[in-house]
C-alpha cells in the first residue's frame, strides 16, 4: 500500500492526465470503443505503478549506501579528533566501574574490558569500536591523572 501512496504522491501529474483522458473519452467516443480504451489506459497505469517499486527500491539502496559512507567519514574524523586531544584529556573512574575520558570537544565513556565505547563529539553521541586511536586517548588521559 505504501508503494501505491508513494506512486500517487510523486506521479500525480500522470494520474491527472489519465483522468482528463477518461473524461474526454467518455464524452467523445462511442460505448464499446470507449470502455476498451479506458481499460487499456487503466492497465497501463497499473503496470506503470507496479513497476514503480523497482524505482523506490533503487532509491532506498542509494540512500542506505550514502548513509554508510557519511557514518564512516564521521568516525574517521572522530578518530582524528581523539588523537589530537589525547595530550590534554582527563580520565575519571566512575563509582560503577566505568570510566569517562574528557578532552576539549571529545568525551569517551566505557567500561574496562569491553570492545566498544560511547563517543560524544560536538553533541553527537555514537558507539565506536575500541580502535587504536581510542585506546591511545584513554592511555594518555590515564597518564595525565
């Protein structure tokens, strides 16, 4: 059903032309021919709408691929920011066993022994695997204690 709603929203002009054609056919053409033409036009619209799913699928795949690229780029920039701020970072052991490492614009929260941490940069928080840059950031912050 969503596919048909998207089709109507994006192809409203085609549908309007079809409706106008129906009105003209009903007014100008004789009975048997009129209904044959209307059925052919309806079938053409249905086939066009049914094939519209392929268009939506390709658009969705392109959007998902772009989102993955943006996320990878953001994580690379986060790793660079983490490396740059390592020398001024502070390490805090929390009462629950977790730790928080704070730099000027980067904050890393995690628990010892886990393979991922929460990274906050410029108000955006995401989970990141514990890569060399993050491990260096944590080690440098521990030295700064």
